[in-house]
């Protein structure tokens, strides 16, 4: 059982039984009030803790341009706060992932988790807003992508 995650779950006022249940499979999810869900998984080879969050399902007309936006944000992690954005072609889902060493202290872990959460919310919101205009779904305006990219960089 990972001591860092045990300490973290204890700080959330979980009972020992709840903690043991959450850590039994080396993976669990945190569902937040705003609808965001973060999965935490222990990499059994390294002991690192992997964060992941599904950001949005990308509609077909937007895939190419959004994929470019995700790649731009990944370059030197300028738009991800150190995380990595990805796209699952099979489900058309954009996701954010990050990795935290197991040997960090609880405060550093909580800071990294908070940063990850804020980054995931920013991206999720931006990707949903980008796809809201059904009338222009067949053509994504590059200026809109630039605006969203600039907005995300300012948020992050």
C-alpha cells in the first residue's frame, strides 16, 4: 500500500476501511462536485502515482484542429503545467495525464494534484466551449483556436 496515498486519503477524513478499499487495486477515482473525475493509479514498477482525467469527447469536425492545439500545448508543457495531453482515437476523447513520484511529501502531492485539477478543468471547459457552436461545426475557425490557446496559456 502506498504510504503517500494513505496519508492523502487520511487527510480527506476517510476511515481506515475506506482507505484500504480504495487502495486495494492500486487505482481509484476522485469524483468532484463540479463533475470532474480524476483517476489515480500506482505504477507498480516505479511506485509513481499517475493522475488522469478525461477532458472531453471531440466531435469529428474538430478533431484535426484540436489535435494540433493539444500538440502545441504539450510542447515543453507550456499549456499543461507539466502534464501531457492525449487523444484516444477509438473514443474521440481528449485526456490529461501526469505522474508524481511516490517519494514526495504530502504537501507537494496535494499541490501537484490541485494544479492537475485546475489544468484539467481549464482544458475541459475550453474544449467544450470550442465545440458548442453547432452551426459552424463543419469548419473550425483558426482564430477561435488561437483565442482558446491564448486563454489557456493565461489561465495556466
